[in-house]
C-alpha cells in the first residue's frame, strides 16, 4: 500500500473484522506452507479448538444473547448446542467432548463456570458466585485452577471436582498464565509474577494498567512439589508478562506470548 493510500484509508470498523478457520499443510522441513480454510460468520465473540484439532466451538450474537455453534475444524457440519441471554463468555475445551464456559471476569461481579457436553448440549455448573472468576480445567476434568478477586489483589486456588472442595494453590498467579500437562494431568506449568501491585484484579491487568514480571514454574498438584524452572528476564533481557502458554505434543517445549508487546517466545523443557 502506498503512502497516499494509507492517508486516504478510513479507520477499521467491526464490520471489517473477519474470522478465518485456517489449516497449514506441506512438508515440516519446508519454509513455505499451504494455507487453506473458510471464513466463519462475522461478529464471533469467542472461539476454541478441540485438543485433537478436529472440532471448534464459537459464540455469535443473537437477538436475545448468544448462540454456541459446535462444528468441524473447517467450519462445516455446524450444530447449535448452546444459547444464553448472557453475551460475555470465555470458552475453552477441557477434552474433545467437553467445553468450559466461564463468564467474563470482573472484580465487581460474581462469576460462574460450566461444563457443556458437545454431544447433547447438557450443561453443568462447576463453580459459581466467585468474584473475578477465571478458570483452567485439567485434561482429565478432575481439577480446576481458578482465581478470585480479593481486596486489591487475588487468590489462586485448586478446586477438586470429585471431592467438591477448594485448596490454596501455593503460588499466586492467574489461570491465563498456566497450561496443564496432558501426559501428567496433575502437573501444571505457570508463569508466576514476582510482585503483585495492589489494584482491582483481574480488571486492571486486562486493561493494561498493570504489567507483571514473571518466572516460570512447574507444579505437581498431587504432591504439592514446586520447581521454578527459569526467570525469563535472565535470557530475554527484559521483563515478560506471560499469557497463552502452550505445550507442544511431546511437551518438550513451552510456547508463550509476552502480553506487553505480543511477541512469541519458546522455552526448551528438555
């Protein structure tokens, strides 16, 4: 685009934003890959991909709230499995047949979290009436890592679904900074802030008025053993506020994003 084109271009609007379900194909050793896929309906408010990458779930606005569509990863074979008068939801997959729906959190509102069965659309509450609630469910659906707002800070806890009880996590962090192991379902990797300034969490962190300087930890929730793996500041030469951590298939690498500048990073766990 030439400079004059940039000067004449108007501001982007919501109508300009499109969601595209893409698939990369080609040789893993090649520097070029083929991209194919389909455009999804406009104004999607949340989307998640199943662990086996074969299915997707997304929310779209309706006249009375939102509808939830379960579909193939290419956007085909769509089924409406969820409807709600509430429009603000976070979505993720616990396993290939279970979706986690959590109300978007605020320090001024009680939050709720549910399991949604992709087969029949049955919904079951797992947590509720927790201010500032955000969640991360273990792959075997036995444990929920969650945080709750608390007097200018927040608490991090583990909820045992079988025993119906919560215990302190031992480290203070947010579920958005963590990822469960799939080979060892009781093990979780988390970015943990070194210090936590006083403010209304998680709102102030979402809004960007507070940024963290994280270390990366490995936690075994079955034995309560904790191991600080590394301080990213030591190799990045700057502080990292980590979000969206992911493990590769054999869990030899931890990938994550720095929230402050959206750069991508990888940690070798071998």
